[in-house]
C-alpha cells in the first residue's frame, strides 16, 4: 500500500495535530483487530460492536496508527467525524492516486459471475484485481480498493444494492471507466416500491462515471427513463448493439457466438444467462485491447465464485445443479429454464428443490405462487418446496403434479422441517437422476448439497 500517515491525515482533514506522531508508510488497512499485522492502519468501524473498543487490541497486534472518532492520548491516531465516511473518502483518493481503470458491475442477477468473467479476461493482458467474496457494499468496496496490489492496472468492482442510493454512493467512490448493469429483476423488493425503483437505483452506476465512459445495459424498456446522456450507452439483447447469434447448451458447458466476435466461445458452465454474462465480459475486454484469441482461451479455463450455478455429484452418483447463493423470481425462472433444456441422463429423472426467495416485500407470496408457470410436470418428475412463502407455490403445484410428487416443508418461527426435507430428498434421489437446488442463501440449502455429497 502506498499511503503514509501524514498523507492519510491530510486527505481526511484530520481534526487533531498528527505531527506529534512520527510519519510512516502503512502496510495495509483493516477494520477487524484480529486481522491486524505489523504496520497496519486500524479502522474502528461501528457495527454490532464499536470498533473503538478494540483499538488497544489492534495496537497489540501490530497497528501503527488508527482512525478514531474520539480523542486518544495513548496511540498515534487520525481524528475524524465518521470512520466509515473516512474509509470511503480514502478509497476514492487512492483510486485517483494510483490511476487504476475501474470496471463496475451491478444487476439483480449475474453480477458476481460477470465480475469474475471480466476480471479473468482482463488478467490475460493486465495486472487485474477484483472484489473478493461478497465485499460489494459501502464497507466492502472501499476495503477492496485499499487492498488491491500496488501494481494493479484494472480493478473490477461488484456493486450491491439493498436500498436506494447504495449504487450512487459506490459509483461516486469508484468513479468507473466502465459500468455494467446485467439485469433488472425483483431482488430486494422489500426495500423498493417496484422494479421501476430498482431500475432507478441500478442505473445510478452512471453517477460517478466520467463523461464519455462506457455503460452497458440490458434491452429492458424499464431503464429508458434513466439512461444518461453523458455516457456511451451500449445495449445488449436481441437486435440490440451486442447480441448472441448462436447458442448450444449442454449439461455442464455451452458454446455461443456473438455479432462482434469472429469465433465461437466455449464456456465450462451452463445456462443461457451465463452466455449473456460472458458476452458482456468479452465485449468489454475486447474494447480494452484483449485479443480475441486470448478471450477464447481464457474462457476455456474459467473458474467462478463458489455456489453460483455449479454441477456437483451426490454420493449415490446423481447429478446436482447447485445454485444456492441467492434467489429472486428472475433468477429462479432462468435456472429452471436452463435445467429443463439440459438432456436427461439415461433412464434418469429431473427433480427440483426450491426454497424461499427473500426480500421480496409485501407481494412475496404472490411472486412465489407465480413461479408455477416455470414448473412443468412433464419435465420435473418431483419437486420439494421449502419455506414459509413456498406454501403459495405448493398450493398450485399439488394441483398439476401427480399425487405425492409435490412436497412441502415448513420453515417459520415455530417450526423448521429442514431435516425432513433432507430425508425426503435422499429417499427420492436415484443414481441416474438430475437434481436442481435453488433458494436464497439464508435458507441453508448449501447444507442440503453437502448432505447429499457426503451421504453414505
């Protein structure tokens, strides 16, 4: 990290006299005192616990200075009004200082995959760093910025949205060269009035972009009211600026062609939506000077963040399509569509475990019930529904599925039938079957996947 004590104090307009302390160059910044190492700057954020309570521990572990909202007599400190705001300002300054190209990715579905793909392609030609894990919020994004290696040339940042204004803040910090919106879905409707409001929030990714930047958005009319005039807008979708011209889906891979690449791309993941994500990443990489040959070869070795769409193997030999990190109606429809188009195993069936989709607000039960249009009993032999709101889908499903082939398991404050779900799926699953497992992360379906993988 190329930041000194006095430099940080100057950027943050320290309210105390920092020259009473010696200057030094920081090794890193950390907000968890347990992760502090020799030479670090400590950031005492306020959360479930007040980070100021751990300043002494941070110095015991090797911190050489700390930010603080309180005057300190015992430690080298930089006095600020708000540590979180200071972290965000420091990240903004550091990006300006290091002159790194920033690529920002948001969307109701596909943002993590697109981030991973784009970073993978850029890394073939440039020193590239990306958002790690789910560090995509007002703390995680600036933390990512301040943790990038000193030689970083391209930085790919994921931007998450829970409330209106989140993307505006993150875009203002990052000031992206390129902004990408993958999809406008129904995620977090609990905190938004409508998809229109979600679109408004997502399109704030352009707020921090420099004039003339590249903004890539879907061919969804709902964003038309929010298209900026100062950016170069490229739309993707049928008959738009960039689009898929050919797609061949297989169980664990796909091949696609586009209107801007000369050769077909082989991708070691499945799903039409992943072809779209890859197309977006390829377009941006090409604009950044990555050759078509490098793009083609890089996709062949792609590795995505765990728990996105991922094929796994049950202990008994059955194939599991695991997509258990998050869920919203759009994402669930897309994965059901993909799962339905994959060829059956010989003498095998298709089964599905679907759990609650969280943060959908007052219309959550109605949205769960509407998923019935994506369930085809001629393709899905048996379904297992889990969660309070999935009761609405079960009410429809039991009418169209054969008797005993639509199952429902409760999860609410009074009762949790997760163990019954696990038992039922284990009893139903045969070695030749394919099983889709999809739900929000809080529904703990990752544990079901592990149970099936480890079943004796």
